[in-house]
C-alpha cells in the first residue's frame, strides 16, 4: 500500500512542478501572484510525499508525522491564498 501512495505522491509533485513550469510568462503583480500560488501547489504535493516517505521509510511516529503533514499543508494553503490576493491586487490596481 505504501508503494501505491508513494507513486501517487510522486505524481502529485510532478504535476505541480509541470503546472509551475507551464504557467504563462506574464509580468508584474499578476506573475508574482501566479508564481506564489503555484509554489503553494508544489508545497501541497511535497507535503504528501514527505508524509509517505517519513512513515514508510523512516518509521516516524504517526502522530508526529500527521502534525508535520498538517503544518506543511497549512503552509501550502497560505502560499495559495497569498498568491490569490496578489493576483487580485493586480486586477484592482
């Protein structure tokens, strides 16, 4: 089961990196916002991969692993939200 989770987690990270690389090359605040938002998406993917690796390979305590996972997910969402606010400011200003 850990192998399936690992493969899916790697896919999530690859998909997030491809989305980051495929972003339109625009300038100004809109570009900064999109870059920040997609960095958050990459972090969201990495959070799942890190959780799987820590559990399956390093046998980290489940409680600690879950807390770390939620902290990383929260940080990813902070970047996503910050990116949306930056994009919004680009359209408002």
